[in-house]
């Protein structure tokens, strides 16, 4: 590069610095007109340095967590002792003081579960898993209220759904109090109530304003209804198809025409494809056809359904981009 003098060349060879730019401007080497552009470049360089430091910090945390994980795997029996339980309690206290960091916030939530689940392994209390999960859910509610991270706030909902699933597997279904598809429908209705409560309090509190509190209950409703539909398809009875149809129509109308949410619309579209697939499977099974004819009819109809869904999604996305 051709430069006017050695002083300018020395400036150019130094790392980019805002203070050096000020000196260049004061000495008359850098014109005031170009100062703001050069300062903007310095700010971009500083931002890249900050991103690099964050990346190194993330890699350091991942390395530490990996080392801790492999230590736990190799010395897992240590946590089956009272000393291991005391260590977990001390770690939870430390996470409570440093929960402004994301790692400590999430670690504290999982340590609550560890302190609930491990006593049964340590002392042999014969605790019931769904009761432990329900206790974890209630304690996570208190932990998540003080958090500013939507992921931590979602953990109580995840623990609640896990508790409901194990409640059905360990108690409701073995005792024949209700069949599997009815239980799935009730689980879907519970998540639907959580979704309605979130929509009713939208804008009134900052805790549930994050879109994740719409997506996760909606996903849970779809999964419960799909499970119930699959169970009823295999058993040949139940009312899950009716609930799926009502939910699809109402949710589609709400998320398309009332409060548009493209992420929720796509989830409903995937749910519709899977639900109609189960409905097609059952309808084809009711026809008096050979195995080859039934498979050909089902696969061809399913292919047309998927093609129609993809074309509909692409065309709708194109219309949104045009607007």
C-alpha cells in the first residue's frame, strides 16, 4: 500500500483502535468526513471481538460440563450416598446465588429434580415416579417465577406433562380406570386449558408473553391427540378423531384469522397431515381390498396429501412475502 509517510504507515500497521483514529483525525492525517466511517468500522471490529470472547466462553463452559459429565458417569455411585446428596444441595445453593448466568439457572432447575429423585436410590424409599415428578413441577414453578429466561419458565410445563404421562402409565391405565385414548384426550384438554389461560393473560403479565408459551402447549395438545388417535386406530374404537377434528378447525381458525402466528399455523398443518394419515389408514382398513390394493391406495392417497400440504404451505408463504 502506498502511504504518504512513515507515521501514517505505522498507524496503518497497528490494530484497529478508536483512540488511534482520534489521533489520526487530530493530526490532520484522517479527514473529519471519514472519521465517522472509520469509527463505525472500529465498532464492528469490537463487536467481532466480543463475539469471539463469547464463543470462547461458551466452549470453555461446554468443556467443563463435558468433564463433569464424564466424571459423574465414571463415579456415578458417589451420588448414591449421603455425601453425594449434600454435594447436590451445596451446588443448588451456589446456583441460587449465581443464577444471573444461564448455566446456573438451568443447572438449579435440574438439581431440584436430582434432589427429589436420588433419595429413593440412596435410601430405598420406594417412591412413585409420577408423585416425584409432580413435586418437581411444583418446586420448579417457584424457581421459574424469578427467572427471566423463557426456557427455564417452560421447564415446569415439561415436568407437568411428564408427570401426567407417568401417572397414566403407572396408575390410570394399569387400574383400568379409563382407556388409553380417553386419557390422551384428557391430557390434551389440560394443555389446551393452559394455552387458553396463556392467551387470556397475554399482555397483562410479562411472564407468559414469550411465544414459546404458545408453541409448547399447542405442541403438547397435538402430541396427546395424535397418541390417542394412534391408539384408537389400532384398537378400532374411541372418540379421538372427533376431538382432533374439532381442535383442528378451531385452532386453524384462531391462528389464521384471529391472531396470526405462522409458527403455530405450520404446527397445525403438520398435525392435520398426521391426523388425516391415521384417518386414511383406518378408512382403507375398512374396505374389502387385498393387501396389495390397500397399500397402493393408502400410499398414493398419502402422497397426494403430502404434496397438497407442501404446495399449500409454499403458496401461503409466497403470499405473505408479497405483502
